[in-house]
C-alpha cells in the first residue's frame, strides 16, 4: 500500500528520514502550506485526499492537539507507525498505531505507548510506563520506570520525569525540567524542580 506523510515541515523531514533508513517507500507529502516538491518528493494539498482512499498516512505534525484534530478529520484512512531502525523497542512493549519512534529512542519492557504519539530522537521511556494517545516525548526526554503520561501531553526536550509519577492529560513539561511531583491536567511546569507556571 502506498504511504504518504501528512506534514511537510521539520518533523515530516524526520519521519521521511526514518522511512528511508528503514527502506520504506514514501510517495510524497500532504500539506496545504507548501507546493511543488520537497526533499525530492511531490507535495499534494489536502484536496488530493478527496480522490483517493487506498493509501496509508503518517501524521507528521509535532503539535499534539493539531495532530489529534487532523486524525479526527481523516477517519476513513489507514494510519501507519514509523520506527527508525536505530530505535530500541522491548519485545514486551505495546505501541499503538500511527506512532513515531525516532533514532536512538528507547521503549522499555511492559510499557504502553498510545496512538499517534511521537517518541523523538534519544527519548527514553523506561519499564512499566504508560503514555497516552497524541503525546510528544521530545528529544532526550526521559521517563523513569512506572511513569504515567496522559493523552496529548508534551514532555519537552531533555526533561526528566522521576519514576512513578503521573503527568495528566494535555500537561506540558518544559524543556530541561526535572519533575519530582505529579503534574495536573492542562498544567505547564518548568524548572528544577519543575513548578507550575
């Protein structure tokens, strides 16, 4: 089945690179903000999707909420996960459809990662964690064992979440933060130790 990347931006480029290194064919990008070609592949507008159905899509949009809205608008399409060949995935991990695992990312044993989430370059999700749908675990972020991350949450680049904590739905952990307490739904925390802002 033919596969297209939805989103011709920075994360789209990262997904394309992972596909290329995995010997997966990409037919092009879907994006209304660009036209012509990008990294030697054609760009199609979203109207292209009105005339085609027998394809797979990977939503390569970094923003968790926008990614969720796009998926909701494309319910008749199939979605595919993309794993960089340098990702390390436990045989006991469970990863749902549409998710991206970047180069050097680690998903530990008995960990669950939800639909359409991003586990970016060198992010670590240790054993017994649970990551919801539409999350983004940014580059070099680290979740200790048994961490629970709700739907749509963002764990910023280089952030550390200590073992056993809960990051609730749509919370944001700022880049470089060290989280020592649970984070409430919709809260934004920042610093060492991370505090609500």
